[in-house]
């Protein structure tokens, strides 16, 4: 087990853990987005899909535990890497001029914190119903429509989806490099893949509150 400790204690080990857990989390996010897009097929399709997920019983709990474990490892590695970076630089920059940064890379930490706050609200909103005005355990379609009738709630979701898109873009691109998959090039294909993935996930999720606002879904 000593090798595992040494691996986790190294910067490279933590980055590898972030990349692998990031892949698991992206897999969930894409599957969840595709599942949610059934809102556009209709209430029956969406409610049936939600009932199917609940009918998987223990499997659902295994998936939830895996997801939670991946998220905890991802966040812990991110936090510890930040601390290690800070410790490596004893005095602060007099003036911080990032050499090669993008909006996405500069918002990773705060975007990540916003996503965490979103998740806490989201589970209380659509899974337990704690923050929902008229929650039903079976009518998931209705929960989503009623949930998004509140402009404040929808605006919060849209802000969180923008943060998710930026986080995914930078995260996927950084992950490709950590795993050594990105080739040296001035316009790497992997950057475009990361952009495409982020754009699809952002648009797919955001389309639902927007469609409720526009009255396309009701
Ligand atoms: C417009 C955007 C979204 C909609 C309409 C939506 C919809 C839902 C619904 C209806 C549920 C409850 C499912 C059920 O109990 O049958 C749910 C659960 C959940 N969603 Fe979302 N979701 C959205 C965005 C997201 C995003 C961006 C994430 C992650 C980054 C996410 C993560 C989760 C998680 C972790 C659960 C709990 C799963 C469980 O353990 O039961 N959702 N979502």
C-alpha cells in the first residue's frame, strides 16, 4: 500500500486521480443530460424513464456511491493540488499576469464551488423535493416543469450550466494532457473535442429551463 500513498502524495498522482474521476463524472453528466432530454419526447417517456431508474434498487445505490466517491476524490485532489501550488510559492506575485489562461481555466475553482452548491440545491429540488413547491415522487415531468416556472430557480440553473460548460471545457482539455493524450500542435484536436463536449452538455441541459420559459414544454 506504500506505493498507493506515494502515488496519492505526488502531484502527478493527484492529477491522474482528477483525470480518471473526471471521466466518470463526465460519463454520468452526459448520460443524465440524454435522459433529461426525454422531457422533449413527453411526460410519459420522462416519468417511465425515472421509474425505471428507481426500479434498479441496489444498482442505483451502487451507482450513487460510485458517483459520490468519484466526486469526493476529485474535489479532495483539486483542493490539495491548490494547497501544494500555494506552498510552492512563498511570496505572492506583485502583479499577477497569467501567461496562458482562459476564462475557463481562471474560473475552475469558483466554478467548481458553484457546481457543488448547485448539486446540493438540485438534489433537494428534484430528488428529495425539500426545495420544491409541489414535489411528487412519481410525476418527474411535472416536477421539472413546475420547478422551472420560478425565474430565480431557472436563472440559478442557467448560471450553474454555464459554470459546468466552462468547467468541462477546461477540465477535459487538462485531462487529455494529464493522461498524455494531447499531441503537440498549435490547434490540437483534443481542444476542439473538449470544446464540443462542453458545448453539447451546456446546450443540452440549458435547453430544458429555456423551453419551459418559452412555453415549448408545459
Ligand atoms: C436542466 C438541468 C437538469 C435537469 C432538468 C435535471 C433533472 C433531474 C431530475 C428530475 C432528477 C431526479 C431524478 C429522479 O429522482 O428520478 C435529478 C437528479 C440528479 N441530478 Fe439532475 N438535472 C439537471 C442537471 C444536472 C446537472 C448539471 C448535474 C450534475 C452536474 C445533475 C446531477 C444530478 C444528480 C447527482 C442527481 C441525483 C441522482 C440520484 O441519486 O437520484 N443534474 N436531476
